[in-house]
C-alpha cells in the first residue's frame, strides 16, 4: 500500500503542483549525487533564477534538498538520506516525464495514413500550438479526433493545417510561413 500523503505545504503533492517546481526537482533527480549552484539550476530547469530560489526554499523546508555553504557560495544537493530515498521513489512517479503534449500529438497523428511529415508552425504556448500536416489523402476527421482528444484531456488546442507537399512547398517559396518552423516528424521511406 502506498504511503499516505498529507496535504500540508511541505508534502510532495503541494510541492509538485506546477511545472516550474517539478522542473527544478528534476534537475536533482537526474543527478542525485551532484551539487548545483543556483544559476546552474536555473539554466538546467529553464526557470528564472528568482523563482528557482523560492522553489529551493520550499524544497529545503520539506527536506528534499540540502543547502551546503562552500566558502561564500551556496550549493544545493538532493537529500540522499534513506528516509528521503523511500519517499522519493513514489514522487518520481508523480513528476511528469519529459514527454510533452506535442509529443503525444505527434505519436497519435503519425499513425494516420497518408501523413508524410508534421511540422510545428509558430510558437507553442501552454494552451495551443499550430502544426502543419503534410501528405496525401489524409483523413481530416482522424486529425480532428486527435485535436479533440488533446482538448478534452489536456485543455490544449492543437491547430492543424492539412496540406499536400506541393502546397507546403508553394507556401515556403512565397514566404507565406511566418514564425518558427520545426520538423516534428518525417515518415521513413523503406
């Protein structure tokens, strides 16, 4: 039977409620024996340094992280005590893995017949992303189904634009694609 989790502020459930907190904790979980400087944690977690500092104070209070004073510097390290190791075993399962909603979308979309490539178009926000789906004879209803599932399950709006390779090439040649373009998937040709 899993350990009972209290909901006071020093317990895992409240500490890991948001993405920034779990990103900071992931830095330590990925390298449990390493000591990190504040700026290093900020860079690795992609969380602003002031926010990292506030999060670290909570993690230290909850005894997940220890603060060590080395000369005039402070370094932070995962608390490797046996009690913490037991508790963290269940916490690691709570923290979402590095799989994103876009990864889930691509995994579902690439199974649809006719899709040759999927391209991220523009910026991904917490609520939405635009993608270009390129191929021939693509079933738009299946694409809409994937978009609906993402909206229902994650409250994330996927904005797909289905087109042929010729249409995509035409848009690119005529500078009609504004913003960042990132290839997410290309079908392997046997």
